[in-house]
C-alpha cells in the first residue's frame, strides 16, 4: 500500500528580546510554502519579564493557529557582551519552554548551519539569505529581516529532518 505524503509544518524562530522573528513553513513532498510569518516587537522600555511573556504569548498563538509539528530555533552568535548574552539566553529559554508546553520537538541550529541550508554557503549575508528564502518559498515580496531569518531556520530544519518526527539534538 502506498501512503501519500502529508504536509509537515515547522515554526522557525529567530530569538531577540526587542524583535523576535517567527515563521511557519509547510513542506509537502519537495515543495515548501510560507503559511505565516511575523516579528514580535517589544518596546525598548518594557520590563524584561514582560518582553519574555509577550514572546511566549505570540508564539503560543502561532502554534494554536497553525499547528506546527516542530519548532526550530536559531542559536545565537557568541556575544562579547555578557549581559546581552545572558538576556538572549533567557529569551531562548522561554521559547524552548513554549515549545515544551505545546509538545513540540525542537531543532537547534547555529547561524552558519541555517545559511548553508538555504543558500549553500555558510557565510552568506542577510540579504542573500532573504533572497533565497523568497526563492525557496516562491514569495513575491521580501519578508522583514527577522521573519526571513526565522523562515530560513524553519526551511533548514525541514531540509535536515525531511519532515521526520524526530528533530535532531533535542527531540
């Protein structure tokens, strides 16, 4: 008996406390399409705990609305500023908790892995990655930078796992 492939959705996240990109990408066979993407923006003056809560709430809304089977999160560059690295780590922890609360396996990818997955070149710049995201998802307009990065993370995960139920690294 031949079973037809079913679509698989991945929620890609590009963490940031002021601007957190997210994108739901669907893979059906060898084709990928963008379901929805956005940027969660927090005001500079907002308390850090409120920023983390807002990111959690918006990602939970995206999960409820689009029912992804996975989450893929970009790991940060090594920060020279310890306070910035700590804050980004706290945001990532909240994002990973959101995935766990919704039963989503998580793939964790460094920026070089993501760039290589979408462009074939690990040192591609943001513009090159954005253009490849447009091409791979057949988009007419470029996404905001943070949303394009999140879409690239989701694309990289879907290519790495081929939509299989177990995500590398964390599942």
